[in-house]
C-alpha cells in the first residue's frame, strides 16, 4: 500500500500523504474504507508513529480522511476538491521545472502533452 523511499529528499510524512492520495485517486482506497491505525501503519512500514500521525493530521485537514472517535480513520465518503491557490502555484512551479528539463533533452510540447495524458489516464 505505501512504500517509503528513505533516500528521497522528500520528508517521509509527505511521501505518506502522497501515497494515500494516489491510492484514493486510483480507487485502491475507496470512500468509507478504514485506514490502519497510526500504530498499525507505523509498524507495517517501520516508521515513527509521530510521522504517521503528522501525515494523517494533514490528510484530515485536506478533508481526504476523517477520524471517527472510537472507530478509526476512514477515507471520506463525499470528498469535494477545493481549489487551493498556494497548491496551484506549487504545481505550476513544478511544471515549469519539468518543461525546462524536457526542453533541454529535446522533448517538444506535443510529446510532453502526450506524456501528461498518459500519466493522467493512470488515475
């Protein structure tokens, strides 16, 4: 379910967030699915429980998951995406870097759009 790259410069809690969001988008995790408890997931992927807790708190803030006291943590039933200007700027910055790198290895706009379409269709 979640693989952590310990050599990545990306913080572990961000990797957890990214993987859970990816699993939701791909339909691996469905609305209403129960997630492992903080301790269970920490044990499964051998990560400090505080790191898992930080990731879960951020996902809850994003309204991607919800904690129901006494029952556990679940994927929300009725997720409503909300445009976040800060996140949109971050996406644009990442895309700009990708376009620059693609340009320097000879990838044209049409090929880049094909690649984006291919990746998008995976979700």
